[in-house]
C-alpha cells in the first residue's frame, strides 16, 4: 500500500480532542488517530460519491434527452407531509 504525506491544519479544539484520544490510549499517536478518523469518515461518507455519480448521470441524460427521465413533481411536499406524521 502506497501512502502519501498530507499537511493538514486543525483547529485547537479538534487537536485537543485528538490528543485526548491518544492520552486515553485509544490511539498510540496523533498520526494514527488522524489516519483512523479520516478512514472512518471516508467510509461513512462513501455513499455521497455514489449519489454524486447518479446525479451526474441524470444531468447527462437531461443534456442528451432534453429532460430528466423521472418525475419528482410534488416529491418534496410528500416527504414533508410524511415527516410530520
């Protein structure tokens, strides 16, 4: 596995929280903590990449066909009504 060094700026509060994780022995170092936290975040947000790809495909279909081939009219209102129940 190839790794790269990436400089990162963190706010003091974030760094304090990372230091606490190291202090409590959850991680052995700041670097390990940051690596693991980034990995967890990337895994948990991977679905966003799939959503963005789907939206891009819809935009491509709209460009080719002149419209998006699905009808979402009223969908927002329906979701809000269902949420209120």
